[in-house]
């Protein structure tokens, strides 16, 4: 029976060493994946030998692989595959096929069996999705030409892992097995895939719908973990791998409206278990073997980088990309990927490669991954040099083909909450052609919005993963129209960290939250009760014919200082703002009264008008047709069509205009 204290000790040591190495690699701007691999080498039996329960680490690593492939499946939307088919199928297919065939040719000439050479070709053909996407994300190059084509090729590679894993069992009987045996193995796996897809398509959505209605993050996280591990177990029962079952479940769930929230729930687990997976791979590295064969390993690593770079560059060129894009993309795809470790583990377990070849593959994979951030940093310089001194060409810009990320919105508004305020805002933005996305935790509202054609997603906006998936880094504005004060505060803080330039507008019911939300990073906070007060006094002022410009000034004055005027319950010692407000109200204004045809005032003298008498109202002029009569005489006759220009205070002038209007009725 496993000793629990020993397991806890080993797990603590693993995480402690991994954290220390990851911090060091982070300071050096190196990949975290490479850090975990190095940490595993330190912890392994040929390193410090600090871990006794290596089986425990291996079991956790398998869970990590399942979670990794599940999240890869979440990213592969079946609807988007058609839009990206040229880049995926042509670019990815040529890169993968060229690398495998080149590897098979070289190794067959070197005396390897065809099955072993093909398997090694599978291993070397894959690139590191984690490292490449991380570098491009840090450099904001997702939408560049090399970023777009690299994403397409990596996506094809991720999908190719599945048939590769299906073929591994048939490699064991490559020499003796008949075609019927291999075909039966593939057919059985195909039936298993179909069963999982059908179950995931019709059963999982119904289950998720019922779980979402409970509005419990804990139950949702537990359900999703159960689905991943359960699907993986069913896949193993059908003769497939655990990882493949998880991948299929993720690909089906990617079509669900709940995909963002599911991804946000899984990502923390995935990251931890993935780290354990890469640590477990590093533990397999034989450090004495690495030291003894270091020159040969370095030579093989350089050969792999050059061969993969040439194959990837040729594949990109077939899509008519410029040489510059081809070179940068080729350098980014030249390393061996994380899924290669999965294939290596399966192949070594099935006896496809011996211990020595396995160690060579491990060492080459780790060295190429560690070198990738450095190579990608110098890739633009290498591309410029190649274009100027090798091909000596003047090139056009990137081809204008639709990219995998072309459907991503930019400079958009993120609306959190699809209640009355959110719906009205979405309606206005849609009518004015302003891009936006909506996020809400109410399943019924999400379904309603989907049926209405809204770009709405189920998710918790205070979760960093949800904000990232709706493009907070590219957004222009975030509008928080939710009723949960704690969620609102966290969302403001998370969004401000994610995008310092984001404009954050918050609606709150509680006056006490205004200052805190501003301090957390909100640009503007709208308390409901104070906005009601502003609307009331605005309508009162307009009833007294206060000009719109003056009313707008009063509204701005009230809102300035986060509604400080309205929030003060007792007179402030500093009455500067209030005095300014009162001064505005005491100001004299100009109003114009139009004498309509048939008005009883037509034909009367100006002296008969209800002005003067201590009211402070002055008749400045009479506008008649194309001329103005300044300071008119009281004996001047009023004519229909005249415009009488009055000057006075808000209150008296409003009373005068009301009397004139009644006299005209």
C-alpha cells in the first residue's frame, strides 16, 4: 500500500524544485516547459534522486496529458475548421509529411527498421504548441503572417497526434501482422471514436445544461473533471489512449455555449498537471548518458532543427507566403513538441524503440525546446539576412487570405450582464455597428441572447480566463452591469491588470462602492440612485427653460468628484463645488419667444407684455423678418412672426414665458 506521508513528501519536493527552476528560467526569459523538463532531470534517478514514488508522478502525468488534450480539443471548433482548411490541410499536411518522409529516408539508410524509422518520424514531426504560442503571445504576433500560418500548422499537428497514437499498437507487429489485423485495429478504434463522439454530442450537452442551471462553480468543475476522466477511461476500454478520449470530449464541448466557463474551470488543473507531466518526462532523462554522448546529441539536435526548419519553410512557401514569413515561421516550428513526449512514452512502453534511442530522442527534444525562445528571438534578423543575401528578393506583404484569428474582434466593448442595461447597450451598439461581446452567468439569458443572434457567452467575468477568451487584451471598453458587488470589484481589478488601457465603466447599486471601484481601476462608476437624482433635476431645469448647455454643465458638475455633492449628508467646509453649482443656478439666461400667427399678442404694444414690474426681465430685441430692432420702444407694435428676445433669471423668465404661452392659446 502506498505510504501517504512519502507521497506528500515527494509531491512537495517535486513542486518546490519545479517552482525554483521555473523562477530561474523566468528571469532568463526561457520557456516554463523547458524549466519543468530540467527540474525533472534534477529530480530523476540519474540526478539527485529525490523522488521515491516515481509511479505516483507517472500517474499524475497521465492526468496532465488528458487535461492538455482536452483543452486542445476545446480550442478546435468544428465550425472554424472549414474556414482554416487551406492553411491547416495544405500547410500542416506538407510540413508533417515532409518531416516524416525525410526522417524515414535518413534512418532507413542508417540501418533502422521501417517501423522504427516511421515512429521516430512521427516523434520528430511535431512542434511545441505551448512554447510557440507563448512566445507569439508575449510578442503580440498572433495576427502577423508567421503567427497565422504557424497556428494553422500547429493545429494540424495537434489533430495528427490522434491517428499517430492509433497506429502505434500496429507498429509492434509491423513485420508479422497482416493487413487485416492492422485494419481491424484501426476499425475498432474508429468505432470507439464514433461511440465517444455520439455520446458526447447528445448526452454531455444535456448534462451540462442541467449542471449550469444550479449556478454552482464547484459542481461544474467536478462535473467537467468527471467527464474528462470518464471519457478517457471509456476510450482506454475501447483500446484507445486516455488522452484521445479527453481530446474527443473537448472537441465536442467546443461547440457548446458554455465552452469559455468550462475552459476557465479546467485551466488551473491543466497547468498544474501539465507541469507534473513535463517533470515526469525530465525524470526519464539519463544525465550520465547525456554527458557521455553530448557532442552527438548536440549534432543530432542541430540536424533536427535544420531539417524541420527546411520542411516547415517549404510548406509555408507552398501557400505563397513571402520568404520573410516562411523563414520566421520555419524557425518557430523547428523544435520537437510536447506531444512528442507522449508518443515517445507510448512507443518506449510498446518496445518500438530501445533505451538508447529513447534517451537520444528525449535529449534532442529537450535541447530543441530549450533553444526555441532564443531562436525565435533572432528569427526576424535571420529572415532579413536570408531575403537580402540568399534569395535577394523584394517581397510583397503577407497574403490577404483570411486568417485563423480573423474572426476575433478587436477594439470592441465587453458587456458583462445581459439584463435590461446590457440588452439596451447591446441593441445600441449593434445599430451603430460597434463591435461587442456579451458575458453572463445566467444560462437562460445566454440561451435567449444566442437565439437573438447575439455574440454572448456563458462565463464568470471575474475569472481571468473568461476575460482572456473574450479578448480583454484587445478590447477598448468593459461595461460591468452586474448586481454582485464582490464580483464587480474582482472583475475591475482583473481587467485592469490584463489591459491597463482598457476603459472600465461600472454600474453599481451601492454608493459606498464608488470610491473603492475607482481605486481598483474603474474609469467611471454610475450609482443608480444618484443617476436618478441627476435625471430628476435635469428635467426640472429643462421645465424652467434652462438651456441644454447649462443643464449639461450642471450634470457634469454633479458627476465630477465621483458624485461628492450628492454624497455629502452635511454641509462641507469646502463649499467651492456647491457654490459653483449655486452660481450656475443664479445665472441670467437668454430665451426667445415666437409670436405665432393668430397669437393674441399680435397687434399689441410691447409695453403690454407681462415683463418688468421688478421681475428683472428685459426685452433685448425684436427679430422681425430679416432685421433686428434693438432696444425697441414700448410703443412698438407686435407682429405675427416676430421673435422676442428676453434676458433674465431662470425662475422669473420661466414664469414670463409660461404667461406668454397661455396668452397665445
